[in-house]
């Protein structure tokens, strides 16, 4: 090929050299709308999953209190009426998502309650969570407004 043709070819603009670089405003807005929609759909489910996971904090604390109540009852005439009687120095669960209390205690039974605090307070279906020991050996798991049932299935892992 003669050098004059080669020079002409070298001067022709390449199709790649003229391609636009970057994103157009429309493309950015479409991506932003898709990300916003996906976030709007996923966020409520994520928050619900967090609330369900935090319920484990209440379950663990109430079961620990149940064991300590049994230990206390083995050496006393009735169950403990205060958390301090069981050696607890604070009234919150281990992770701090629940406020704990002994709602009722006598010689035959006791009711332990965990009320959600902070971000967990949005879990209205499961506040409070209760663990009740009745008579000789009846254990009742309950939550929400009903002291005898777990309508929100809050005790299910």
C-alpha cells in the first residue's frame, strides 16, 4: 500500500473515538428509580426480620428468669417478686431490647414479662412477651394483649 493512502486512512476518525463517554441524565434517573423501588420493597421485610430476630433476646431472658425462679423457689416459700431477689442488677435483657419484670408471683405461680424498648417497640404484636408458671408444672408462653395465647406466634423461633 502506498504511503499516501496509509496517511489518509490514519486521518479518518475512528467510530470509537466519537462514542459518547459517561451516562445520560435519563439513564441515571431510570437506575435511581429502579434502586428506589427495590429499596421500598425490601426495607419493610428487612425491618420485620430484625424485629423477629430481636425476639430471641426476650425469649432467652425470660427462660433465664424462669430457671432462676425455680432455683429461688427451691429454698423459699414462694417465688421471687423482684428481680433483685434473683440477683439481677438491671431490668433489661442481655442485648437491651426488652425491659424485664416479674408481673406476679406467689407460692404457686409467677408471671414474667418482657416489654420491647427502643427500635424493638415497633413490634406491637409481640409486646409484651410473657412466660407463666402455673400450679405444679404448667408453662404458658404468651404475647400481646392476651395473657393466655401467642396469637402473633412470637415464641416460634
